[in-house]
């Protein structure tokens, strides 16, 4: 903070003890504040790393109050702080709840929230869209009117302010302030650009709150020395750090999809039809290039869909285990056989558009940016079609209407170390699930962490009285046909005992749909299903609806906080093993095996344990919460590795007797 000297660790630790003490700054502004030993322990460890530098791995059980445990020492340090959260919801909670509280308790400091560029309106692009006379569908016309009314009034340009704007609105992608669309300082609206404003606020702030997606997207841009938005900071805090590897895998890869090429064609067509940008005598050449690109792209992505130039690796997945329609590993040879000709045609069409736009005389920056985009897509496609880089795994992904050719880094540990760990003088990585069996070895290996301070603080909750773990005596193997009906029968008994008020968490959409179909006619409780409405709306409806049951997959295993009686039972269908049929998982298994490492014991089981603990952690969110955790996968009891999962669970009593579940709810 301006004018505040940076404190050394001993002085900072003393300040933290006072602030979090029984008569400290937090107690004066927070009704019912009670000092927590685990919170104090974590806060002092954070203060030590913030004051002296280095890396801290901090596992903090639910109820610890880890947000205040890392924010208090970070703010008291006087250094510029970057906080990265797992979700935008947690970002908003920090800004709306925790920051105002700490501003009252610790004194004034400036904090700002930064989201990915795609969340912000591009004023220049929207002005162009308003002057584009191409026909629009009804949904787009309504959205344009809504945005036109909002744009002059908003201070942030964040689309989250528009609650009536559909989440999946194709029109938004063309007017968002993405890197692909951005003209930088050459833009006529640069001075009042919302991203420019966001950057300026972040540069002046003491605490900058981002999410992992922006953190990794920004780091990927930083590696190429352009376009980054996050300012340099002295202290970094990565909350929900267990998600970092997956997010980094996404952002440090390469992808060309039909959506990406279609958006390029759409943007080029919009430029072509505007007399402000394309001289009339040259419009025909651009038009031919756009038409050629559209035709060759359709042929190429149709070939990818119909010829399937890929194979599953590493064994067959469990039925329905992938969250994608299909993900197939590919090689350069297989791609050459299946899409060699159409791939060359698409490369040529992209080059043709780049050249047609580059030949325009006195072209404005919009046109030059489009030409650059065409060249970037061509270069990415050439890289993907060759599929030669040994450090990447290449795969075809089919998801709904999207067809994408992708390359993902097999090992991101060195990337995370390069762009994050080595760049920040002080770094804290924290989560409720970072260690396994008391060891941080798995997290260290996956995130590229060398020397680091470690601290594990237990949950403040009394799981022995607040929770019960139920493991049914007999269940078929989850990889058999019989499992689905057995699961439904057990879930029916459990939901009758809990009177709804439950999450049913699945490892696949197929299992979710099957269970919902079986249970929807057997039980009288309101049922909410992932995908039927936006995630935030679904959770809010669940909270408000008595005796509700929510069916969810991966995104509901973590980052969902329902306090009180509304959630009294969590039922998990099976151990959340990452599918060995997934190309990225298969490539990582192979890489470990080449190094002589048991990939199942050293990678698949630890990853599944951490995922399971996240799901289990949805249940007890407050000291007054009570509930049952039902784990219906028999492998937890029948397989040797099952003991590792059971040992990692919170210290709640375990039963195999359904009558104990009934008795537990009867005393709630």
C-alpha cells in the first residue's frame, strides 16, 4: 500500500496474531468472531513466506477460514498482492464480502477484480455491429438492444451485470474484448476501453483478484511478450490450487476448432460489407477469399467428424466416463491419411485470406488485425496437422456442434514453475485438498514445486458428530450393467431417509441421465438436473426449494457452497478416476511409465482421491451442518487401493447398515 513499508516476517507474524486475536481488528468488526487455532497457524505460515519470500503449500480443512488466513498477512505486509481463485464466483465473494470486511478492520486499501477479456464489451466492435445491416435473428436483436442501453451506463463493461443476457450467446463472441479482437493502442476507443480501464485499476490496486483461467491465459500471452493484463505483484496467492494443473493444460495448449474458423469468417465478412474499411474495388477479392475459407473449413471439419482419424489410448474408459461426446488421440500419419487433402486446402484458404487482407491499401487496424488472425490460425493448424512435438499429446475433440483439433502439454510442471513460481518473490498455494496421506508429494510433482514450506491445518468441524459415512454392504461392480439399477435402489432408500435435501454426484453425464430417469418417477422430491439452467441459477433454486435433489457432474464436485438443512446428504456414484481412455490422461500415464513410475498408484489414485475429497467436502460447510456421505462404489471396500481413499476421508463414523442412516436423520 502506498506509504506503508513492507514488514519483515517477525513483525508481520506479530501483526497477524493481534489482528486475528480475541480482541483484535477482526473481532471489532465481525459479530461473533472467534479466534481459530487452525486459522492462526495458517496465517502465521503465510506471514513467514510473505515476509521472507519463498513458496508455501498450505492445506486448510473446511471451516478453517483460510481466506482471512491468507488475506490478513498479505494485506498487512504492504506488498502488492495477486490472489487467484478457482472460480469467478469465489472472486466475487472475495470482492463483495471479504475485502470490505478487511477494509473496515485493517484500514483502507485498494482492491480490484479482473476477469478474462472475453467477459468485457469491446466498444469499438459493438459500434461496428450496430452499423452492420446484415439480418439478425430475434435473440440477437433483443440482445443488441439490451447491450446498447447498458453500454453507456456501465462502469466496468462486464457482461455479468446483464443478468438477462443468455450465457451462450454467439453474438457476444464478436463484440467481446478478446485478444483476437483487440487492436491495442491503435483502437479508436482505446482511452475509454473497459480492458484499458481494468488494467489501470489493477495497476493502482494493492490487491488484485483474478481467477485461474485469467492467470494462465495471461501467463500464456506473457510468454509471447504481448497482450498481458495482470500487473507485476510481489505476493501471489493461489486458492483452490488443486485446479491449477488442469487449467494450465488448457491454456498452454494449441487448438483450432470449427467455431474459431467460423468466427474469423464472420468477422471478415463484417469488415468486407462495411465501406469504411474495404475499398469497393478490392472487396471482391476479399469476398472470394472468405467464401473459399468457409467452404474448405466445412470440408475439413466434416472429414474430421466422419473419418475419425484417432484411437482411444490406455484402455477403454468406464461406460460414459468422458464428459465429452468423444475425444480421440491422433498422430500426424493418421491425420495425413484422413484429412491430408482437406487440411492442405484449409491451410491455403487461410493464407489466401491473410494475403487478400494484407494487399488492401491504407487498410485500417481492424483489417490488419484480421490478417494477423488468419495467419495465426494457419500456423496453429499446421502445427496440429504435423503432430510432431513430443512434449504434446494431440487429439480430436467432438463436443456438441464443436469439432476441434487440439494439442495439450503432457507435463505442465515446468510451465507453472516458469510462469508463476519463479516469477513471484512470495507464493502461497492453498486448498482444502492438497496432500494425500499427510504428504504434499503429489502436488509438488504435478506443479513443479521444489523447496517449499508446508503446513496442514485440520478442519474446525467435528465430523465425528456432524457426519456419517455410508458404504453399502453389497453393490455390483460399477463397470457392469447391473450397477445402474443397484445405484438407483440405494439412492432411493437414502433420499427417502434424508427427505431429499441431497446432491447426487456422478462421474459422467451418461450415469447422471440414467439415474435421473430411474429416480424421477420413484420419488416425490423436486429434482434439479445439471444443464437444464445456468449453474448459479440451479444452485440458487436448490437452496430455495425445500427437500430438493440436485443431479450434477464434475463442476458440482467443487466450488459449491450450500449451508444448512437444504443439503443433508451427498451421494457419490463411483470413484472419480480420470478415464484412461482420455488422450491427456493416457499420455501422462505413458510418460510416467517410461520413467519407471507406477502410474496407477502414483497418478491415477492420488488424483481420484483429491477429486473425491472435493465432492465429499460439499456436505459440511458450517459448524451446525449435519449429514450423510454415501459412497456407492464397492471398490472402496473390495480393492486394495480402496483403503487409501477411506483413510483420506474426514474422521466421521463409517457404517454399512442402512438403519444407521435412518437413525442419523431421525435425530437431526
